[in-house]
């Protein structure tokens, strides 16, 4: 799937699959401590 998306591009991927593109698909790396579990505390 990754190679297919890289080949056709993200814009065409969403167009061909019919999936809606929302702002939640973009990770701007803000607040990375919350998006990537970087603490040493184990969370379940």
C-alpha cells in the first residue's frame, strides 16, 4: 500500500479510494509527547 500511495500521490489516493480527507489526517508533530508515547511510564 505504501508503494502505491508513493507512486500515485496522496491527492490521487484519496480521490481513487473515495475516502474523505480531513484535518485529522495531518500530523504536524505538535504536542509530540502526546501523539508519540515518549515517556518511560507504561500506559495501558
